[in-house]
C-alpha cells in the first residue's frame, strides 16, 4: 500500500488546542488557528516577534511572574533538549480592543523541543490550554458549583506551591553547581609553563544540573625538551565523579614522571584504578612529546584519538595505539604504544568526547567537524584556536557533556 503524503503544515494549522512554534531565542515562527483565535492575534502580529513583546506582563500586577516562569521553562527546553511541563500559570492578556485593560487569564503550558539533525534544539513547541473558566468554575449552580470552585482554587494554590518548591530546588542545585565548579577549578588549575612551548587548556562543564567534574587534563614537564600531556573522562557527573577524577589525574601525573612511556603510565593507572570505586570504564589518552626527536609517542585507553595538524594543513588522528578503557579487562595486559613524527609549527589537540560526540550521530561526523575546524583556524595561536574550536564544535544551546581541551603548538 502506498504511503499517503501528509501535509504537515496543514496538520499543524488544524491541531486542536493552542500550539505555537518559537525559535531558540523565543521568537515566534508559527502558530496554529486555535492559538491565533484564542490569543486574539493575527499571524502577522506574531511571526518574527519576540514572545514577550507580543504578550507583555500586566504592569498593574506587582506579583506577576508569568514572564519569568515562562521564559525559564522555555530556556530549560533549549538548554536540555527535554520537555518542560509548567504549573498552572496566571498570565493576563491586554484587550486588543481596549488598550490598557488587562483581562485575567489562567493557562496550563507545556514546552517541548524539536531537535535538528545534529541533536540541537531548533524549535520550541509551546502548547497551552486556557483554564480560566475552569478556575473560575463559572456556569454551575448550587453546591456542585461551590464545590468545584473550592477544588479548582485549591488545585491552583497547590500548583503555585509546587512551582515555588521547584524554584527553591533549582536555586539549591545552582548553589551545589557553584561548589562543584569551585572544586573542579581547584583540581584543574591553570597548567604550569611547559618550557618555551605554547599551550592552551579549556574546560567547559555540561549545562543543566550538577553535570560537572568528569573530565580532566594534565601537562607534565619531563627531563630534556619533553612534556607529557593527557586528557581523561570519568563515567558520570557530579561530586562523586569529581573525587574519582582527582584521584586518577594525580595518579597518572605521578606515573608520567617515572614511566618510560605513555603505555607504561596508563598500565600503572589501570592497576591503580582497580582499587578506586567509580573508576571503571574511565577513558584516557597519554602522549609524550619530544622536541629533540620531533616525535609524539602515545597510548589510548578507549579515548577519542588526538588530532595532529601539520603546517601543510594535513590533519591526522593518532589512532594506532587504542585499547579498552581502564578496568575493562579482568586481567592485566600490556597496553599498545605508537609514535609519529611532527614538523616544527604543527599543532597537537587532545580533547574529551563532549567536543565531538552528538546524539544520534556517528563519531566520524564529529571527527570530520574537528578536522575541518582545525584546518580553517590552524594558523591561530593556541589560545585563539581553543576558543575557535569550542565556538565551532559545541552546540550553541550549551554542551550536554563536560568538555576538556588541550592544544600544544609543537
């Protein structure tokens, strides 16, 4: 049977109930017939305009919170890519026929994301039901009507209490996040100078709740004109992951100073990780850079491959010494190690998966984006290049995973 052709624009216009589409910066992109009719606005009065310019808040109500709560809900959708159901909301609407006269309205809103091919939010679906008449419980008579008014008033009161509780929880989470970020900064201080070589580091925590502290970086001076550079990623987020990250970073930093190469350093870290709760499946990559021989020696424990940009614009991913993550094997097995040469002026980039991975996308697409960005911005210094890579590769709405980045000009 032939699949019918569906006119989704016509379906949207005919949807029952008030439905509007907004861009991530909260500008109207479209609205269905019920929305236009019940809101008392034309299509031209909505599309292309900021939502709160079209529907400002009642200036005569000092307790009005409609804009604050609606904006917060929509921006949560943009940041997290998840649906947000709001409590019942009072949001008065100005009478179009009588400017300056505000009509009391109660709404039940739901905001939901529309994701693009890259997993980013491209539209916010704003669906609202007007429940003004239900709240007022008009139209009934006798004790039933009186009981309805009591029940609906109680429902509204409790929903407002729930909204306030949610606000307090969000503020508490924000405070916890500040503590975690301070801990992260203490565990990931600015790197010490690496001789005369130029380096840049970046750490970007995930947006949302306490999604911090899983990723790390480390730079260690070695005897001679050599340094060791590493990045790693602990499974999970929050303070527990921060504790694990701190232990593993310190252990690998110490191992780098005594091991005869990156593979041996990762082997020592793997043995140590067996005795650290929460360290299972941690990924890490370790590189030793030797300017005397112009070589990079590297080993990876299940981590995305470092990228090497040569001065001629060729990007190579260092993927010839990749092994499973820490603790993935029941028995100790020597890890592989590989080396490659570099030309003076090349750039080495180490990073965690938050920089390249996207939901519903093959990792090769993220690696291709990284290579393309490196080629376009590769002549910039490490600091400018780090900023350019983050701007190019992290979602505009905020990253959903921690991201660590280290850039070394070779």
